[in-house]
């Protein structure tokens, strides 16, 4: 996967349906200039497959969050190009980026995902409200049911537990049927039981609803729920693993740490 | 250490402090500006009076009756009194002086009046070589001979008259003079117009014969002024009165004093408003600073800081703010005083701005007001801050829960508001206006405090109603704005309170003024049958003017009204001084007297029309006799013919009698000229054309003016306008401070909600939608304040009108336009206040915002 360095990218598969939901080519992100220049991402290439659950892992400072932010259009790149679906987002203006996030991307943050002034249902439909679209009621019902929140829709975030709040956040990300959902350590603030709940729900939304999910995490257990794990170190893509388990990821991370410390 | 923390915190919150600073600065500026202005004005006039007053001024004794009636003939002292006074030991010089106030100056070429239009007097007299003359000739020479006049420079300049120009002096006849000299004030010109003739001419033209109006005495220094005064009076015998320099000065100050007092109270009103509203702003600012620093304070407490230390650190910040605000405020106050002085100059009262009198009182009052208010306002949040439990503060995100205090607050607020409302109802129903007024004052205070206390609770309900349309009208931004405005009711309530107070005062006052205008107009419509009203200033309407009016085509008849003073003795034996209006026979046709008892026709049979209050005080009814004593042994007994209902400003306080009746006691030669003249258009005559005819006929009498009924109503309106302009001034100020308050609240909310804003932007809220959300929240807060203010103001204004319903304010007028404009203005206030916070929120970096702690 690190071998494909084509300057022109064709996201179409022979079958017609695009198999790649997002991709980055030679993406470099650096801060500062001259002596104090810090490179967070160094010519990274990546493809996110449609309908799959991808995890991005790496030690702190590896650039995993920066990569996700760039892929999601929340941050600008110094060099390189990024596509979401068929749209190239590098070079888009704030207005277009905002619309892209609104229409094509779902977000789940580590904490503070919900507006305290809106109840659970209002939070779930917020992206569609902002876009001025009517939610697809059947889909919404299905999402709400899958997340198991049917009886808590009128609750305000402060009346929900941490796990429930994250589930609402997941439901919000799903409700607008975005092309891709980005999760930034979505279980980072949860206890292991609530975390497992949210992760298995993410897993189901990929399996049953066909959703594409990219998740940044440093927790091997969380990464174990993914179809594929990408490993990032010092701003460079160093490895990937298909059909991971918590143990295999942990094993890989250990080696990784060993290599770093050696 | 603590001081260091306070200082750091003070400078770390420069922006928010700056807003509160403006509030302090405004209040202090108004207080100190008022003081500097009145100090300067007082000192200016002190200098003026001190430098121009003679040691003793001897004049004719004030008669008991008619003393204040400027239309009465000018009273004089005989020519030989100068000689008599000069003979008094210790007198160096005695100068006979002629000065009259009842002359009108005009430009004979244009027939335009020359002189002040502001109510300052026009003084015409003889030119004398007095050692303390207020003026000196700057060009030309002193008046010599029967056709020469000297005019003061300011008046000449304003009227574009110069040496060689013509000036008409109108007393009873017109006399034209040539300007041979221009005189300039040696000290400050208080705004009067001065014209000088030579002594013989002054005597004949102004007084009708050889006499003086006063003898000015200058001593040789061997005796005190008091001594000179009593010696001079002893030498002259009865019928004279004398004033020492000090007494003249006191008199002079009294006459300018009332105007300066009005200015002073108006300014203090502004200061009061800015203090009140500013106080809220300061409370708000510090509440927010404390809320923002909950964690910091918790940490301070956790590492061992005592409650007292936390209190002190907040209060020290307040002290710094108060000191800074007062210092800038005093400086701004100086500027304000200079501005006021310029304004006074523009309207004809000349004060010297280069000679500002800044007393110690300015600094004492300025710092006291600024520092005390700021520290008091910060005390509440400071106490609240120190009550925060250390660990709760560390855990918490800084929004204190206030469930219990809400119940207490609701009870207190409801009790206050209900009590205030009850007082207002009582006031509206009160029999006596004075009682009603006291109840009204107390009711206003209680309802105001009640509303301020209830504010946060009302915020939840009223904002829900106000905001109900937002989601429909403005989509998601509208909904978010509505929820945001409701999420911290205490803050919304306090922010809106600033605006509420200002608008309540403005609306209350404008209900009052429009009721005054409407009531008076109604009274004019219902009781004035005359078409035209002719007045001629302090000179009164001379017989020539009356003749000119009568001869104008289209005029059917005229009604003359003369004004005399007399002692009334009722059958109960009590005597009091009263004014009496003597009217010609057709008065009862031109005016509909508000009859409570009796018949207006009885006036023709020699009866009196008296007011309801006078009748009640003395138990009078129709037919009872009243002894009327005009002085000089002229006494008559007149029966009561009409008791007039009170509540009509045209008749209240007046007593009417027919001129024929009065003439039986006071011979025509001793009667004053007409105070006012009414004219009725002939049946079928063109009312508008007749007005033009009257104006043409009166052109050669510059002192006279004619108005039709509409013009008369305009006059009433003009008098009320002064009050209205002050109200608009207050409105402006209230708006400025309210905008600052809303800006403050929004700025803090934006900071507090950084993460929320980041989240919203991440999930697709556009910058435009975000800005709109903040603007709408701001508008909702402003509208909330405006709605509460309007409700309070209406309650106050309507009660005020009810209280005065028997005093002539019988018709209620609600100024719908003003209210709608005010509500519209509050939307604009909201939009203005949101400008900067919305701009800032829009510029926030999405990633940084989400990552904020």
C-alpha cells in the first residue's frame, strides 16, 4: 500500500462502485519554519476502504490525530492531496469544507460531543438541521434502535451516562448517512464496559449498516474491533495489520515500542 | 502576593475590564462634569456680580401688590433723591440710574426683534460713568442727545448692526435711534442685551419723565455698606429700599440660580442612570470573572487560601477598576464641563471655558462615586466566590447550580413586585395628588427592585416565548440561540436588567409627556373658542396692538385679559394674595369655563369665577361674597358666580372677573396693559387668511406674536420638548451602557462555549450560521430587557397620569410609536452588541476550539 505513489489517483474500481472512501497522497504536515520546523506527517499515503472499519494507531506524537484531522478536513496540509469520496478537499475554502463536513462526514470526539442545550434526539439530528434537511425517519429509527437509545431521546446530555453520551454521538454521526465517520479516541474517556458497548456498536454499524469508519486510538482493545489497523510512527506510516485482535495489536505495539527504545 | 494575583488577573481580563471601565467612566464623568460646570458657572457669576454691584443700591420700595408684575409701570425714585443720598456722610458718589426691563429692541429696517431669545432680559437704560460699569465703549462714543444709542457688542453682532445703524426702542411708542457706540462686557456676559441712551432721553423715553429707577451709591471707604444703607434710608424717609453689594449679589445669583439648578439636576439625572445601569454592568462583569475563575479560586482555596483572601483578591481588582475608572472619568468630566459651557455660550449664556473651576469636591465626589460603586458592585460576586467549596470548584466547569436560591429569589421577587404593583394601584386611586405621588415613588422603586430580582426567573419564561419563533424563522441557528439565551437565566436576567431600567424610565416619562400634550390639546379644543392668541412678551399687549388686531379684516371681535394682584378675604376671615384676570365682556363666548357650580353669565353681573380648590379651602359656594383689596385703598366686595372644576391647565389657579367689574375699583389709568389678547374670526371669514392678515398687521410690533389654535398647541409641545430631549438623552445613554452589558455577556459566553462552537463547526455549522446564532441570542436578550422595561415603564407612566388626573392630566396617551421604536431599537442594540463577539467566534480555529480545556 505504501508502494502506490501515483500522482493521479483514480478512485473508481472496474466494478463501478468506488471502493475507497478517502485517500491521501504524499501528505505532509509541518509546523513552524527553519530551525524550529516540526514535521507531524511526512509524505503519508493512505487509502480508506469503503464499508470497512479502519483503526489508526501509534504512540503519542506519532501524528495519528493530525492525520485524521487532515483527512476530515479539519486541518490543512502543508503538501500533498486528500480526497473524500471523489472530492479533492485540499485547496477547498472554509465554506466548501464546512459543507463537506456537514454533508459527507460524521464525527465522534473523545469528549464533549453533545450540545448541553439540546436533548439526545435534537443532538442526533443536529447535522441535518444545520443542513436544512429532513432526516430519513425510517433510517433514524433504525439508528436509534441499534444504539439502544429509544427511551432516552428526550434526555439532556447531563442526564445521560458517559457511555450513553458517546452512543448518542455515534448515532448523530450515523444519522446523516455520511460517506465516512471519523472517531478521535471515541472511547478514550469511557470505562471498559461502556467502551466495549460503543465499540461493538461501531462494529455493528459497519457490518449491518455498511458504514465506513476511521478511528484513531491508542488502545489495542479498541483497535481489535477494526478490520484493519494502520500503524503510524514519527509521521510515517510504518505498518498495517488486517483482521487484528487485541492481542496481536498489543504484540505489534510492543515490538514497535521495543524498536523505538532500542 | 495577593496583590500580585489580583494585578495579574486584572490585566489578563483587559477586554472585559475595559467594558466595566466605560460604565464607571460614564458615571464619574457625569458627576464630576456637573460639579465642574456648576463651580465654574457660580464663580463666573460671582465675579460678575462682585465687580459690577455698587456698594449700596437705593430703589423704590417694593409695593405689597403687583411687585412681581413686570407689566405694571416701572417704579421710580424722584430725581432729588440722588442729591439727598450724596449728602449722606461716607458717600463718595451717588449716581442716578435708569434701567428698565420692559422695553423691546428692534431693527427698524427688518422689523425683527433684537436681543436674546432665551429668556434672558433686555435692559435699556442711561449711560453713566459708574466706577463699576459692566461694560466699556470699544468703538464710537457715549450717547449724547435725543437720537443716539449705544448697544452691547454681542447683541450688535448677532443682529448684524454696527455704528451708524438704526435701532428702534419700543416701550409704549416706537422711537428710532442711531447707534453711535458699541460697548463690550468687561467680564462675562450673562446673556442679556444692553442698550444705553443719554440720561435725559432715557428718562423721557423709558420712564415718561424725570426720575430714576435707582440710585447707585459708592462709599469713600470710611463706613461699611450696612452703615451706608441705613444712613441713606434714614436720609430719604419712607418709600425707599436699599441693598448692599452683598445683597445685590445674592439677588443676582438667585435669578440665574434656577436655570443653573435645572442644568445641574438634569446632569445628575444622567449620572444617576449611568451609576445604576453601570452598577449592573460591574456586578455582571465580576460575576463572570468569578465564574470563569471558579477553578482558579478552588485551587487557591485548596492550597490554603482563606475565604477572606479570595474576597480580598476580587475586591482589590474592583478597587483597581474603580480607581482607573474614576481617574479617566474625572478627566472626561472636565471635557463634558467644557462642552456644556460651549453649549451655554451657543444659547446665549456666556461663560468662560478657559477659566474652569475645579475644586477639591470634584475629586472627592468623583473618586467616591467611582470607587464605592465599583467595590460595592463587586462585593456580591466576591462573596459568592469565597463560598465555593474548594473541591467542587476544581471539579466543576464553573456554572454554579442555583436551585434553592431560585425559590427564595422567586418569593422575594414576587413579594416586592406585588407590593410595588399594589402601591401603584393605590397611587392611581389616590384622592390627593401629593399622596398619590408618594405612593407612586415607592411603587416605582419596589417594582423596579422586584423586576430585577425576578429577572432570571422571567428570563426562562419570557425568553421561551420570545424565542419560540426563532427555530421556525431562523432554523438551527434560531433554536441554538433560543436555548443559549435560556441556559444561564441569572446572567441573561442581569444583562437585560441594565437595558430594562433605562427603557422603563424612558417609556414611563414618554407616556407622561404625551399625556401632558394630549390633555392640554384636548383642553384647548374643548374650552378655547377664540381663534387667535396675541401675546407681546413682558411688555404686555399695548392698546396700539389691540387696535391693530381689531382693525384686521376677518376679525369679528377680541377679548382682552389683564392681570392684577389683590388680597382676597373670604367670609371665613382668612386673607391671601391672589392673581385676578380681568376679562372683557365676550370672554364667556370665547372660552368655555369648566363650570362646577354657577353660571358664566354671572361674570357680566359683577361676579367672580373662582377655582374649586379655593372654594373648598374656604367653604365657598355660589353667592358668597369675597372682599377684593387691590391696594391703595381700592377695595370691592364681589360675589362668587362660578366655581370652576379643577384639572384644566388653562384655568387652574386663576380667578376671573369682568374688566367692567374691576374698573369700578381700579380706574382705567391705573390698570396694566393687556396681558394677552384673544381674537375670534368673523363667521364666514377664512381663518388661515385672517391669520396672515393679523401677522401683517402686527409686523410693525416686533414684540407681538400671534398664534392660531394649532400654533398655540405647538407652543405647549415646544415646552414639553425640552423634557423630551432630555428623555432621549437618557435613552441614548441607557442604550450605550446596555450595549456594553450585552457585549460583555456575549463575549464571555463565546469564551465559555469555545468547545461547543468548535463541535458545531466540526459537524458542519457554517461561519454565517454561527454568527447568526450569536446575533440572535443577543437580540433575544436585548428584546427581553426591552419588553420588561416597556412593561414597567407603561405601568409607571399610566400610574403617573392617573395620579395627576385631577391636576390637568386627564387624558392618557400611550406613545405607541415611541414604544415600537424602542423595541425596534432594542433589536438594533442586540445586533450591534453581537458584532464583535460573533466576529470572534467565527474566526475561531475549529481544531483549537475542540481541543480547549
